[in-house]
C-alpha cells in the first residue's frame, strides 16, 4: 500500500499533480510535495495554514509589510518579474477586502438611497426612477428631508441601503481598471504590459482601502480623545482632521509608489501622482453611479 499520495515505480515516485517521475519528496517539474499519511490529519492542515498566515517568512505577512512600509516595492518587483516571494496583487487585494467585509460599511464607498438621489451628476436621473418605487421621496427631499422617509418610501429605502452595502463591498474593485489605464498612458513609452499597471493600481487601492478601514475604525475613539483635550472644538472637526491625515497619507503613498515602481525622479512622480489622483476621483464618481445602477436594477 502506498502511503504518499504518489504511485511507486521502479525509479521513484510518480507525481500525482503532473505525472513526472521524482526521486525525492518534491517534484522538480511542478513543485508538488509528496504527501505522507501523517500529513493527512486535519489538525496538521490547520497548523500549516496558520503557520503560513502568521509566519515571518509567509508571503502574506511579507507582502503586507512591504505594502505599508515600502510603498512601490511590490509594484517594482512585479514589473521586474520577481514574484515568487510575494502574494499576487489580486490575492492581497482580496485579503484586505475580506477585512472590508467584516468592517463597518465605509461611508465614502457605500452610499444610501438618500445620498444617491442628490448632489451627484446622476442624481436627477436616479430620482426619477426611484420615485416610481418609493413614492413621495421627491417631495421629502424638496421639503428639506425633515423626519424619516415617507411611509410609502421607507420599505424600499431600507432594502436599497441593505443591498447597496453588500454590493459596495464587491464592486469596489471596479475602480481599479481606470487607474491602471491612466498609469498605462503616463508610461506609454516604457512598453510595460497593461497587466503590470493593473498590478500597481491594485496595490494603490489596497493601501487606500486598508487606510480607510484603519482610520474610520479609530475615528470615533480618537476623535473623542482629541475633543476632550480641547485640541479641536467638536467631533466634526476631529473627523476633518482625520480626513486630512488620510489624504496626506494616501498622497504620500501614491508618490512613493510611482517613484519606486517605475523608477521615477521625485518631481516627475509628484506630477504623475496628481494626474493619477485626479483619475481616482473620476473613477470614484463613476463608481457611485455604477453602484446605483447595479443596486437599483438588482432589487
């Protein structure tokens, strides 16, 4: 009876993954490890999983540190083809997005119905359609939104907000391609593949998402602490301070990421960062309209 997950042969083992003949415990062709019976215990699989996640040598931990402490290194390594040490850009984004799923909804990425139907380029168009499903909402907005939603509109408003919250955590990745396209146009002469620009854009958005989760998570507590010490007048001012801190943090990360990923001088990196930041703003406005359309037509 074979106890390895691979078949016996005269010369050695047959890899169950690619059928290559091997002599040791590792396949030279695909990297598959020969699995012994003692490695089939569920407890061992769990230990290996947590070891990979928490180990200082693990790709996740290493990639996370590089993302936060060495802006642009992941992009530079990806473009140079040095990828075996790092998590893929999409895997890292998905991991941070999992934190987003369990975190409270981020106010700037999840828009309630009353936010969607006012103060946006698509709001007038959206309000016309919402009025059919939520009668009285137009008059409620025109009247200054005093009190809760009208009784006829409240059930739809609740369902819309719940669906928007769920979809916003999935659709956030749709903002990445436009930023990747901007990076492609800004570095057209470099002959870099679009997928490489997409990887850099994913790193930028991953850092942005992580920063917002961290800052919004501590704003209420830290805000009260700041107000209690008289540094600002109220919680609203404290929130503005944190918003400014977030902007500075993201802008600094953007400049350093472009400088390191593409080997740019600092002045050029600053100029290109301003253009990428403008693209991010445009992408975010398009995302808000897209979120409304998907939410509205999925109800």
